[in-house]
């Protein structure tokens, strides 16, 4: 099939109303606004409705707007102006949500800083993102003390006398760091000082900047996870974020004001942010968590009768599945689950299919550079597709599958690199023109680096990343293929494949494996299991067992696994 024929067939399938009965293309309207106004529009309609729920607190839309507006007045008193970059270093919390909207009200740009960053990473992002103000907290989350880490990251901070006008050599644009909480360490603007300053500004001062914000202004900068190199700051406009949230929730997932969207993902992760904004567009309720706990997760879903489970990562889903309360928890309220079972061990999907048969499971495909979600399923879809595919592109987005050598579109069901184009794409990497040029071509296509395929119905499937391909004796081996194979073993809970140097084959696969509770397996047994299923060059040469994974926000950091094995075996990269 030719390139144009393939795209035409895929687009025809995507637009066919029998796939998603509720997604009426003729009635879809382009609706883009700013991040701040998305919240205010929900407040206008449902001021007294619960907007935000955490395990120990809740807020109505009116309360959230009031708190965010007060914080915005404080930011203006700290000198924040439109298009300034303001960092948020906090665990997922009501305070973080308030800060995000407060910055938007000021017409400034939020820079969500990963709460797990070490001191060196904090120093890099603070300088690279050109932060003028940083908002943080003295609350200890998952053993992380932000005050201590910032003090180490910025050595001159503790000696600064004028906390509202810092002059730090390593971060020359940083004027102040606001600390929420009761502590008063040197170098920080305290919460009391911040809100005292807020009283010098009015809400009309804030509204003037809010109304002057462009939809194409950068509303959010998110730094992608680094491996060996420094992370890159993705520039996401108000239009890209808000419009993608609306297309996702309003049209594809058909959110109503009665929706209760539960997600354990950290809000400094684009997926969780998209899920929250989609809920707010509908005037619905978002159920969040400061940190993931499987027992509390199950309790929240049951107690609040969650209708949507926004939890696409296998580590979270498995933790709930193996929790002793899983079988006794009432999950019958769930109508929809963003669970990505197509890209996970089959045993996990099978367990949830049995536990919540009434729930429509959908997969999602996306990345930070595309504002979170590019493709997903929806109502009217065959239920089984939620366990085997990742859905079709959202309205207004284009997807191609391209041969990385020829640059031509591949045939249906064949694999290639996923190219994406649409309103949802990032505007580039901050202060990195070279990486931006590599990622975005002159025709506006984003080269994702992901391996994917499209089927005849327009559904997308993810097959791994080109950077996660091993080259074993000249043969291409996808890590995802071996991981899926190992996951079929009855004792294997989760497997991850890394490539290590080899004098004969240049590179060979090695596996890290987490076993299911109360099961056993040996390295020799698992290697033999693989040997009976795949070609010899795909069989892992080493298997190591783990009980905990090195994590970023929600993904396993394979480079740490690989480095540990290289150290153990005394190997060096070529």
C-alpha cells in the first residue's frame, strides 16, 4: 500500500463513528483557552462542587480559585511578571495545584520540578529554566527534604540576607524561593512573609495579567527524564495543554460533571496533569494522592466511587493487584480505566478483566513532547481492543509510521518510527536549538523515537523505543519482546531487559526480574524457558532478581540497572 493510501485508510478508520460512537466529528468544536481560564470556567458553572480530593482533604472549585488567587497576589508581590518562569518543587498536593493555577493567573510559566531530583539536578534545572521564583514546601514527602536539597544545590543560599532579592552566582535570575510551611530556614521567603506581601496586591492586579495571556504563550515547562545526559525542558503552550485536555476528556472519554477521576500519578508528570485538566474542563472531581500507596488507592476508589481509573503504569497496577484488600474492594463504580494493558504483561490485564468486567479498559500512547496523550480508546470500542491496542489518534492529531531508513510510510501492521503532528506538540526544548531541530522537522512532524504500527482500523500499537533496541551480532532485538516473553512465566511479576557489551556479539541481552509473591524461579530455569521460545541470540545471558526497581516519577530507570550489572561483571562500554 502506498504512503498516501496508508494514511487515507488510517484516517478513514479513525473517523468512522462505529469505533467511537460518542465522538461525533460534525459536532466537535475547537475550544482553546488558557490554563487559568479553564479553571475559572468550571468555577463559573460549579462553584460549590468538589473539585479536588486527597486522602486527607478536599476543596470546592470556589475554594481552589480563592486559594490560587491569593497565591497569585503573593507571586506578583515577589516580582513575578507575565512570561516569567516560576518553579514548583513539591509533592503532589492541593498546594501544588493552587501554585500551578496561581502562576497561570499571573500570565507566567510553570516549571514543574521533579520532586525526586537530587541536589545536582535541582541546580541544573533552576539555572537552565531561568527560574525567577521557586515555590517549595518544608513538608517531608517520601523521605525527601526539599529545604536540605536546595541548600546543597545552591550553597550560597543559606548566607543570603535579602531573601526577596537573592543574588546567587550559580542562578543569576533567581530572585526568591518561597517556602510553604512553618519553618524559617535561612535564605527562604517564609509562608508568613509571602502572604503578608500578597496583601499589597489586589485581585484586579492579577486579573489584568490573566486577561492579557496569549493561548500560544508557554504555560508549562516539563523536563523529560534524563538517562546519562541532562534532562530537556519541553515548552508546552496553553493551547496545547488545554486543547488536548478538552479533546481527551470531552470528546474521547465523554467526561461529565459527575465524573470522579482517580489518579495516583505525580502531577509533575504530564499524564496526571492532563487527566486533572480534562476533569476540570467537565466540572468533574479529581482524586489525587501525595504518593502512591496501593491500600489507600483501593480505599479512595471505593469510598469516593471513582468512575475513572487513570493509572497506566504496570508497577502501580500490580501493587494494587497483589494487595490483600484487592479482592474485597468494591470497584464496581469504575466505568473507564486508562490502564495500557496492551503494553503490559498479559497476566495483569487478565486479572483486571476478571475483577472489573464492567470497566472499559483503554490504552494510551503519548509523551511529554505531545502534551501527554496522542492516541487512546473510547466509548463504542470493542472491549477486547483495550487489552491489545492503544487506541486511535485524538481529534486534530496526525500519526504516521515511518521507515527510519527510507523515510517513507510503512504498510499497515508494519513497524516503524512514530511521527506526530498537531496542535498538541511542544514548541521545542528550552535553550536547546540543536535538540529541537533533531526532534521537529520542517513540515511540523515530531520524530518520537518510538517504534509503532497502525492496523487497518487505525489503532496504534507501541513496540518499544529505537534506543531500547539491542544489536546482537547484527540482529535487531526489541527489549519489549523479551520482557513480554519472560512475563509469561508463571512466577514472573515483571521483567526488564538491558543490553551489555559482549566481545563476540557486540551486545547481548540481560534481564532483571521481580517474582510474584510466594513463587520461586532460578536464573537457569528462566533462561531455559526463553530458550524454548525464541532464537538463541534473543535469550538473556544473565538474569538478576530484584524486589524494588530504580524509579523516576513512574518509570523504571533501565540505565541504573545496566550500570549495576556492568559494575558487577567488571564490564565497560565499548
